[in-house]
C-alpha cells in the first residue's frame, strides 16, 4: 500500500538527505538526480519547494531520513506523495 507523505516545505533546509536516501535505496548510488523526490530552490531565497516524481511509490524512505520534520508519514490527510 502506498504511504502518504505530509510535506511542510517551509521547514526544508535543502540538505538533500531525502534525495540521497531515495537514490541509494532505488538505484544503489547517491545521486539526487535519480531520486523520486525533488527539491527546488525558490528564487535566490533559502526556501525550497518539495515535490515527487510520478515514479514515486510512496515507500516513505525519504520521510524516515528527514531530520527537519519536512516529510512525515501520515495515515490519511496531508499532502501525499
């Protein structure tokens, strides 16, 4: 069953832990461009938009490695992956 991931983008620091965890889990390499989660820097600010590629299966690995509480697995409600 696909998990839902609540996203609180305002807390994102751009550390890329979520992207690295996703890429190592799926492809066996630390390569953010292969991750199924995307961080997009907003303008010249220190703010990031968090999105998921259509290939995301909602496994929750990204949420388990998010140290800042941006991504959290939820049971119903919230923005989903």
